[in-house]
C-alpha cells in the first residue's frame, strides 16, 4: 500500500497512538531512499554498508505470538536487507514512543521474535528503541532468556539532528523535518541567558498566577461547576497541554471548564477562559447549537473545533497577556478578565440546563 493509503488507514482507524504511528509511517518512507538508509544504518546501528541488496521496509507488521507470549507483536518499523560484502540478512525492529508508554513486555517480545529470526535465517538482529522523552531501559528486563539481538536506544531529537545534517536531497525528508519541528523535536539543547533568568524567577511567576486563580475565581468554580483539580494538576496541564490553568472536569470527563495562562508560539501567552468538549461527548451538536447562539450575543467569545467530532471543541474567550501590562495592577486586571469570562460561562450553563453538567 502507498504511503498516503497507509496514512489514510491510520486516520480512519483512529488509533490511540495515531501521532506516533503517523510519524513512523513517514519516517519509514524516508528510509526507503537507499542513501539515507545506508547513512541511518551507519549512524544508529553502527554498520558499515558497501551496497544494500534485497531491501524490505514494512510498517505495523504483525508477528504471531510465541508460546510464552500473551499477545501478537507489531513493531512500528521492520527493516531487512543484505550487504554485497556479506550473505547475512540484517533485521532491524524500530519501536517508536512519543507520549505512549511501553506495552506489556513489548520490548522483551520483540527481542524474542528477533531471536527466532536470528536462529532461522542466520540473521544479524537489532532492536532500536526511539523515544521522545528520556526512558532508559535495562537490558536484563529485555533479554530474560538470553541475548537475542543488539539493543540500541536513541531519542527522536537525535534523529531530527541527523536528518537535518545529511546532504541527500529528498523532498519527503524535508517535509518530515518540518513536521518534526511542528512537534517540537527541534528544540535547542543549550540554555540561553533568558532561559536561566526565567527559571530563576519561575517560582515568583507561578505564585502571581496562583494568587489570581485561588481567590474569587475559586469561589465561582465551587459555587457553579464543582471543586476544581488540585494545584498539582496545573503543572500536569503545563507539561502536556502548554497551559497553566485551574480546571474542573464535568460529565464524566467529557466536559471541562478551565481558566488560566495558555502558552503559544507567539511572543506573548494568552489569558484564557474556556469550556472544552470531548470528542466522546454525545451532546456535541446540542452544545454547538447553544454555543453559536451564545457567541451571537457575546462577541468576545469564539468557538473552535466544535464541528469536528474527532477533536476537542472549545467555547472560549482570550486576551494576550501583554494587553494587561498598561494596567496599574496586573493581577487585579487579569483577575477581573477571568471573573467576567467565567460569569459568562455560568450564564451559558444556566441557559442550557439540557446539557449534562454533572
């Protein structure tokens, strides 16, 4: 199947790890360039290849479970080839992890499949584990029945840096680099002076934001939407969603309210108040209709993605933080903006009792 056919199937199946699978599919296609593959094998596997022969690269290939396995195995990428100077078959399993965690004995199962390939085909076998975040693995937990392959571990930022440096012209490679940059894999690994200053002053900044979120706003949450998450959730939101917010979960997690600071790709962050709607919320059409009526009378609010049933939808109002800098008391001005926005969402709730707010 073509690359775009495979990508369409991925999106259609709506895998929980679609972002991860999407990256693997494109990366595998880039590796089909012989020059890039030779360079990749030398850089990440440590093999010096003279001439590739009988190359085969597959994605999401299923290996039936072995006797001691409780499930089938499906590495993200399987690379097989021969070299002109050798009769050996080289087999590489590539497993990619972005936000997801390792499955049940996943690397151990892959290693045992590679051991079987090694014995049956006299192959040289390698298990390459690519992660976005630091996730060290102990080989003792992978090779429980003896070493069956070489285990190598890298981070995706290393792949990005390698792709950026290799001299081969390849349009898909350039598109992949762009995509990786969008995902933040191009981040510098050097601290800048402004980074040090921001880190040193981060405690004071968070204390200022907490002062805004934990006063009258806390009272509005408790009286109208229920008890918000504890303060530790704000750092979880910051890490995974680029926002430092007070939030509450409603309708069994299918609806939420949050207020706080949203980081952006622009120079300044945003002060945001929002109602968010899960793709699983069965009342999306009801909420969409009500939201459209609401913004007709409240033009400071907007909607986003509510018409896309595969995405989280939002009814929100926001203002760049820089706009509050002219005020004499920044905290008081931002708090006032948040209270006004939340009061409007309370009004929205009252006028739409048919929505499940429980």
